[in-house]
């Protein structure tokens, strides 16, 4: 199989060239990595809404059951 050698056979026959090629590929990867256009932490904006509800004289439990819960259901 002299004429149709595989890549692995070539690498076994030429170990120095294989090591140099591996180092060259690693070096190119290290050089190219900082040039990638992808941010490590992408910026994402999530839609938010702020609601201020008042019910004078109501207890916290009443506000939660009568005001906050229906508003949460409506806006979700």
C-alpha cells in the first residue's frame, strides 16, 4: 500500500514532521482565538416592566392576594 498510504501511516513514518505540524496548528489556534468575533459573555437585554400599585390601609397579605397576584397573572 505504498501508493495509498493513510494519514496515520504517514504520521508514523514522519514523527518529527507530525510534531512540527501539531505545534504549528496549536500556535495558529492560539493566535486566532483572540480574533474570534464572539464575546465571552454576550450582552442580552431582557424586557422588563415596573409596576407600582397602592392600596391605602391594606395589609401585606391583602396586597399580595388582591393586587400583586392578579397583576402577575395579567403580565405573565
